[in-house]
């Protein structure tokens, strides 16, 4: 298969015991193929090396890639716990009306620009929709107000009293909630190109008894997100023009501009922990009696290669996290959850965006991303899946389906 894409054909060939050769021009597709086809068989039948696995568990058989999957799960859990020690304070819990605390599912932000009306000048919110939840009987929406030149947000629940119109920005421009001035998109683009688009917290979504609770923003939660951009972030300019990319017109020049400072801190922390986890896996494999040998790229099967293998999957979990830990993810007010960026192969402009915690159990958390990777390893490891299962596995590894057409 010279353009293997997500690897369904070579995976099915392998399942049938056939010799398969696959390649692709897209390096992401190549990585997915390696994770899908090459790595699991290389370490098949081995028990996990994590010292957290008990002797009783090790005594049981570890068929297929179950041992590898278990190590990915356990070292991924270690990464999650270690990350929470380092940056957990950036994601405070929400205080409910009864005084109890709850895990935050999302912080919902509105981008802002200064109203061009000299008599107004407020930081006008750019909002696609005021609605937070539309489930019947549990309706919730944001109620904006302007007091002494400052914008405030509260939460309403009566559908008949929802703000009209629904939102402030559309395809032709925006409207100031303070003075009613119509603002053209070219003004907003100019403000963005000058680095003057800001953001203001509109609402907090918390979890209570398996349901969503919508809360007013607080100073504590605004401050928690006010962190400096980390110094060790990768550099890279967005293309000046690209099909489906709309954000450059609003001042997004670097790939790092697609993330909030808190998100960049989180992603760099998890990325650093992948490297630390690799060394831990290697050391634990050596302690378990596995010789070191060559690394994974050189065809090794020892401790060094095993550390590389586990780190590969952990890195993919961080990659999936990046798909939802960016400032271009919408809040789905019908299903009550964050929608990832790459629902399609495009990067459109998003005015009001949702930011989630990596430490929860809702969609977008690191453990959810990790869980899909672990499940995928187990599926491909036993070679028992049908084509439909294989296609689902590809999405688990990559987060989206790679096109099999050459670029």
C-alpha cells in the first residue's frame, strides 16, 4: 500500500497473517502506521515493566500487546499525576452555590476588542451565541451587562428572557453591547493584527451529580489563567495563506498563537513528561532484566527500544490533547461539551471559545485521550479486529483520519 494513510489495509493484512508493506508521504500517517502495525508485534507477549504492577498480576499471562498497553496506561497515569503536582494550581475547582467544590469542565471565554465609539470604549465581547445549555428544563445562557464602563456576565435560565439577538458577531461584523455601535470586521482584523484582541471569562461549567452547572465567572478563575507564556515553546509561523485557515487575518501569526498561555504551559509540561517517562520506562525495563540494546528506530527490542515505544504512544496522547486544548474549540451548547478543533481539516476563527482541564474525566482531559490510545493498542495487539474496528483504531491514534491521497 504505497499511500497507506491510517493503515487499515496493512493492518488487515497483518491480521490475516500476510506480509504487508506500507508507506506514505505524510509523516503523521507514517507514525500512525508504525504505532498501529510495527510496534505492538515487536513487544507482543511481554509482561509490563512498571514497578506498580504487582507480582500476582505479573504471574498472569500477558498475550498480544496487553503488556505494552498496560505500561502505556500506568506511565500515562504517572504523567498525569506528576503534571497535576506541577501545574494543578492553574486549574482551580469551582465553588457551587451550596459552598461545595466541583471539578470544572470548561471555562468559556469571549474575545474582546475596544469599541471604536469614543463615547463608549468598552472592551466589547465578540460572542457567537450567549447560550450555554439548551437541554429542555435545564436551559442556561450568559447575560451581559455594562456597569461603569466595564462588562459583567451573569447566568440566566428562563428561555423567554434570553438575550436578543443571540450573540454579537457574525459574518459581516459585530455590535457593541454598550452603545449599539455596528463594528466592521475590518476593524476587528486590524485590532488583531496590532495584537489588541483580548479575552474575558464569560462563564464556568462545573460537574455536579453527572450534570452540568453553569456559574458566573470569578476573579479567582481569571487570575488562575493569567500566566506567562513558557519560554521553551516550539517556534513556527503559520502559512500566510492556506485553504481553510482563517485565523491569520486576526493576528494569529505563529502556531503558538492558537493556544492560551495556560494551554501552552500545560502542553509543554506534558511534553517534557513524555521524555521523563521514556527514561523511567527504560530504567524499569533494565531493572526487570531486559538488556538495553538499540533504540526503536534502529530496530531494537530491548530496554531502550521499549522506552521509545511507550513514549511514542504517550506522545500521541499529548497530541490528541492538543486538538482540544487550544483557543479555537467551541462549547457545544446542545450536548454540553467541548468540541475539538479538527472536526474538519480547517482552522476557522472562533470568537467565544472553551478551555478545559487536562485533569478531569470529561471530554478533552488527558486521561480520556490516554484511554483511547490504550484501547487502540489492545485492539491491534490481538489482531482480532474487523475492518470497522481497524478504522476506529486509526482515529484513536491520530485523532483524525489521514487522507490516503498524496499531498
